[in-house]
C-alpha cells in the first residue's frame, strides 16, 4: 500500500506566534504604551495577520505585582512575543521563565510599532 501524501523531511514547520503590544487603548491607532505592567491594554495579533484584538490588562490596577499578573494573563492567552518599552525586574524574570521573547517598541502609535516589528526593525531585549 502506498501513501499519496508528501512527507516533510528536514523541513522546519514554523508556527506563527501570537504577539502582544502594550497600548494606551484598544485600537490599532491607539498610542503605544512604554510601561509593561501598567499598560492599560494589550493589542494581540498573530504574525502574518492584519487582524488585531485589544484586551484590557487585568493587572493594571494591582497595588503590587502588576507586571507578573500581566505576564500570567498573556501566557494564558498563548502569547509568545511581547513588544513594549520598560519591563520591571519581576516581570522580566517571569517572562524569561515563560520563554517569551521581548522586543523594544519605538513609535507613537501601535500600528507604527507593529509595522516596524513586521519589517524586523525592533531590537530584541531578551
């Protein structure tokens, strides 16, 4: 009996990652937010897609540990990469433990930051 499908040999199938961008609002034209843990919203998008989803940061009002709460929320969403400005030490440790890549965002608007990311123009922090 023979199979009619092709086998992938020595080829890596690249899975497109879910990316989160820190944002002051829930839309693509919202201002980019440089603070990670206190970012009011996260804009989520899958690499290679134009579809965006704005979600509120459940850790934004926390008295302490806002960054770690934000990390847990994003991990629960399946996020593998984050674009932000500043990350506190506890959030950084949680992100590294979760094997989440972090990129330094630059720009005024979320759509500008995403454009730079898609062009490979953002620096990976860790």
